[in-house]
C-alpha cells in the first residue's frame, strides 16, 4: 500500500481532506509553551531530501555501525491545539538500507536480517500521542518488521517551524527509541572469541524529521 507515490503533486495532496484522528479525543486542550504551534494543525509529510530515518547498533562490542533507509513514504497529522489527537504513518523500503558499505548492506537486505525480497516494507503506525514536557512528546505505535508487529514508544522533540523561501511551512522533530531486534525475528548473530555477540541485540532507531505542510493554511 502506497501512502504517497513519488509522482503525487503537492496540489493533489493539498486537496485531500484530513482524516479523523485515530486516537481518543479529549475535550480539554493541552497547554503548549509556544502559542504558534496551534497554527500548525493539519496534514504534513516527511521531506525525504531533508530528513533521516536511521539506526545505530553496536558491532563487535567496541564500535557502532550507523545506517539509514533512504526511501520512505509518510502521512502525518499534527494537532497543535491538542497533540494527543496527532497521528503518523511511515512506510520504509527495506531495500533502501544504506550503511556506507555495500557488502554489509547486501547482508542486511538478505535473509539473515531484513529479507527485503520477502518483506519489502517496514511500517510504523501511531496508536497514541502524549505530552511528556515542553516541546517533548511520546508517540506510541505499532512497528512491523518481517510481518511481525510489536508496540514501540518514540520520544519526539519539537525543534521549531518556519516558512521557507518557496512558501512552504516546515516543522522539525527529532525522535528516538531503542528496540530488541530479536523480537521482530532478526535473530542472526555470530559469537566472538571472547564470548560476546558480533551484532548487538539492541538497535537504536533515530528519526530526524523535516515535515512539510500539505494542506493550505486556514
């Protein structure tokens, strides 16, 4: 299922009516430190050219390997008056994983790890959003890898918003969470002579998000 195709025009996206929020509504709005945030309510997408959805994992117990997924689609709804009504859906192409080493990328896309041929997508769908502090939110959701779906919680920090020279509204968020990859069937590992694992079970997911508003400002 494609959320948005690469060929979808901004005009076509802007014409789509926002969907009803999937989280439970509340009659009392959440107080926000920045009154300008309320004006950001509406539909957004992640800008692939200025965003990074990546990961880091400990390798051989002494170094860290970092990588990212370079192809993804998204559908976001942000409610600046009550962030608890916000929602997000992100679809990653598993075959787009890049770590800077071609042989390692091929291994990650193979059956030992992501098995991109059998499972071409990784999906995150939010289920609830909470306010954790000034400009900090916790987004719970379902993460699906290799057709295994498990809950995760992202901590998101709101960076700010601007209108760029081309007239588009942009907002920035940084997010992170840590998962145990074996819970999604990523159980491959090799043991070191010292007894440790070649690849850590824990994987830190990182979301450096630049979002673009897709609906006209009211």
